[in-house]
C-alpha cells in the first residue's frame, strides 16, 4: 500500500506519495543520531521551552489541522480541533513535569551513596495509526523530547498530510533539524529501520496483529518497545447507576471518532433489572446521532477512514446476525458515496459467540445483560483484550470489590474511559505492553542507570 490522501467521505483520491528511498532513510537516521547527541545535552528548561512553542502552534493551527484530518480520515471538524488542542496539553504537561519525573532518586546501598538516574536512550521509531493522527504522535513525542530523545516517525499510509503537518509544525517551533523525521516507509522498510543500529527503541499503536510482528522484530534486535494495541472495552452498568448519564456517556464513548478508537466502549453489559429502560433510551439517542460529511459543523459521526474498514465492520454486523443478534437500528451500508456506516445497535447476541468479544472499529454497539456481580465480571473479562473498562455504580463497596477483578489496564468509575497526560495509559493481554503518559510513560524510553559510590 502506498501513502495516499483519499477523501473517505467521497472516495476521491487526492494525492499519492512514494516510499522513501534508501538514501533518504539513511540520511534521516544519520541526522537523528547527530541531533540526539546535541539534544541529550540540552537542559530541561530548554526542552520545556520547545514543548511550549509546539503547544502554541498546535493551538493556533488547530482549525487547519482539523481540516487535514477531516480530509484524510473523516474526523468531524470539532473533534479534529479538539485533538490538536489535546496535543498541546500533553506538550505543556511534560514541559512542566519532565524534569521532576527524570530527577535522580537516592537509593540505599552498601556504598557511601547511591542513586538511580534516568537518562535519554536515543532515537525512537514511532509507528503510528490513522485514527488519532495527531494525538497518537504527540503523546509519544512530547515525553520523548522531554527525556532528551529524538523521534523517527512512520505514520499510517492513509494520513501522509497529517504526518507532514506534524513535521512542519515541530520545525516551525524551532526544533533542531532531526528532532523528528517523518519517513514514508513500507512495512519491509520499517522492519529494516527497527533493526538499524541508529534506533534505540520502538513504539507502536495499532492492531494486535501488527504488534506481534513489530514486537518480534524489536525483541530479536533487543530493542525496548511499547505496544498500544486493540481493545474490546466493557461498559458495565448496575441498577443503582445514574441511568441518563450512563446512556449519554455510553453513546459518546461508542461514537467518538466515528467509533474508531481503541478505548471506546465496545461491549455494553447492563444489569438485567434496568436493561429494557437502558435499551430504549440508548436506541433512541443512537438513532438521533447526526452523521455525514465530516466538514459539516453539525456532524457528530463522520465517514469511516477506508472502504475496507467499512466493509469489515458491516461483515461483523452480519456475523452478529448469523449468531442470533438482532439490529434495532442501523446495520446497513448507506447507498451513497463515501465510506459511511450509520449508528447501529445489536441485541440478543449470545455472549459466548466469537464475534461478541471482537474489537469493533465503528459506531456499532452490542448490548448484553448480566444477573449479578460475578456474571458481570465474567462477561467483562471474556475477551483476549484488556485495555479499559467503564464501571457504573454508586455502591462504594462494590467498586472496591470489582476494580481488582477486572482484567484491564484502567478502570474508569462513572465516567468515560480516556487517555489523560497525567495518568499512565496502556493495556494487558492482547491490548499491549508498556505504558504511555504520566511518569511511567516518560520512563519507558530512558536508561535507568544505577550509580554507586564507595
């Protein structure tokens, strides 16, 4: 697959880009190593100043960046502008806290003194996806820059203009040449770059399949890595929950980014005592969700990013029907140009069916019932994924009982599962390894160096 800008709301091919040449790749890798040698010696204050300038440009260019995202992957304009501004937040967060997170920590030993230091590791290869084409990059790049590392970016083949806009913005902020290099790489080229001696670590956000491939290559090359992969997050609602708010947040979570989010709620597990009421409200509000052209300011659900993704989603809906599921709204491919899929609700799907625990990348919501706490936990954990869970109840004792039983990287109580610069983010099982964001994220790609003095 070549790199190309293809408008998913019309199916029109706008522009194509060739893969990087061998000379371009070697130049970028040589440059990133040279820049690392100077950047690692900069003060935390200087790194913070650059991150602040990047944040300012992200905010001032938010509308322009939103239009690029709408064009390349169908994100509604308001959501695109919000994504750019969230990227500014993560830059400012590490500008403020990076030095503290990386300050040496004294340690006990049999010497006269000892400490643990956190030093930059080197150039990091970032393999990034199309669904949040700015946020995914900056949530890695901001802590990487703050730690003194440099970044080589392999963005998704469907978002080349987003990748170029990121590189341009960082350059315009005054970054040294080579702090971030964007390369249009084929998968084979990316594998070679992972193995290249210039690269000291790898981070990937993408599918579990891609994570296994990249993880195998990086592990064979003894490179540290972070993998943020897929999810099939449960949204668990008990009878004592605030039902109206739970329904509103459930729909927001399922439809955010047109349903194309790894941490979106994918399986809705509802207490049998309130299931009928939840279902009625949920279906009514899903039907009312405005969908269509992502450049229309009234649109809340845009097109899916690619035709094959839309077709794969519809195939999953068909498989739900074959397994016994019943669609209460949506469930049909619209007869119009572009890669749209309407908000869809499925009930009566047997929870043991294979399709019931798959990741859904689009505005499709299967609803299930549970009888008690044990049943809810069993359903929630009945997936190979383990990214996030949203738990809805006002019973404090129940919250304390259930949090340790949910096999996920995060649990959000009475709220939307989201990534926050202040909190570590990542999953377990097939949802990945390692953490991004917070103190833990910046320490993933540093040399944790022990210092002992006699």
